[in-house]
C-alpha cells in the first residue's frame, strides 16, 4: 500500500496541470485511487477472495441483496406491470439521451403510481431470476436488474420522498423483491428534505413531485472486492442515476441530480447509520415548468 508521502512524491514528479499541485498532494481521493489499483498479483488475490465466497451460506445471503421493512404500509406496483413502456411513443433511447437536460424549475404536478413504477423499476428493478448452480449454491436464487453490478451483489437501496403524488406524501423505500413502495414515514415533507439537502440553491425544490435518494450498503460489495468495491459502487450509482434521468425524460418529466448535500442530515432523515449504509445521490423529479402538456 502506498503511503501519502509516496503518492505526494509521485505527483510532484508528474504534475504539469493547471490544478494546484498541493490540492493533489493532500487529496484523500487520489490516495484511495492509487491504493485501489490492480496489478497482476491483485487480480490473483481477487480470484482467491471470490473462491472463498463460493459456499452455500454466503451464496444464499449474497443472492438476496435488498432491505425489507415488515409491518409497514405497502403500495404495490403489480397493477402497473402490464402497462408497456411502448405506450410512451417518445421513449426512443437515442432521442432521450440527446434531449436529456437537468431540469431545475418545476410546476405543480401529481406523480402517479404508474409513473413511479416505470421510474423506479426501470432504474433498479428486478428483470430476471436464476437459481444458483452447483453444490456451493445452496438454496440461492439470483436476481438480475437493469444495471451492471459487480458480482451481481447490488449494493444500492432507493428511497423516495413523495411530495405531490397519487399516494400519500412521505418517505418510502423501494423494494424490488416485493415490487412496490414501503411507507417509512409521513413526517418527511418538502421542508424536511430541503433542510437536509439545501436543494433550493440549485432546484425549485418545493414544486418537485418526488425526490429519489440512493444509498449504498457497502458490505454487500466489500465482502468480495475489498478496497476495489468502492469504485464499483460509485459506477453502479452512476448507472442508476442515468437510468432515472432517462426514465423521467421518457415519462415526460424532468430530473436534476444533486451532488452537494449534507450527508449526515440526509442519512438521519432516511434513518440509516451513515457508516455501513450511507447516502450517495439525491435526484429531484418533477414536471418541467416550461412543459405545457399537462
């Protein structure tokens, strides 16, 4: 493992950038990046770690990477599964990518359960299942989703604050296994999420229809990939965020992904510990203020 001083020496030798070299030299991010690089030995060691996971107990546990909240009020998406995406005639992938822009100003709009289903399911929902194979698989059944995930371990959790919608306002957890939303709290409103994110500096937060918050349960990926896992988790979060953006565009909605928010305040709002599970991204969803097709 490279020490901070060794990395500083490395950057002093190579720095020819406009960015202040001292910022590089004291960067924890670059220290992590250097220490999580793979060489041939690391790849061999990674193979050994993967082999250690190949036993019934770990496979059965790792194949069910999702949280559930028993006893909460549940809003099922099952009635909306039959509503095909092709009912949205403008949802051509390349056109959605070309026209996608961050939307910062919204108009009052009540988001429907059908829209929430397509927004969330096509962002991180289960699209296929497969029984584990071999003696070490045990009773595992693996589920595949709409994004690539290192080892199929799916470390992310999606929470939704519904601000104006078909279902009651409040904080929900998206449960892909049960295909629906679990109501966690009706005390979380626009003022609470704004206080935690300071979003009004960047987006018309009080006119948004919903906010999607993505967390990571780090252990799910770290158990197999150790230090490299954090890179994989961020890649996966980016894939989900892009899916949410394009899904919103397909539904005639707009979205804005926030990078600046108060992490611990958001963690407290979600009821997660901020260590083993922590917030990664916040995305506001709503009807574009300039869209007259209501």
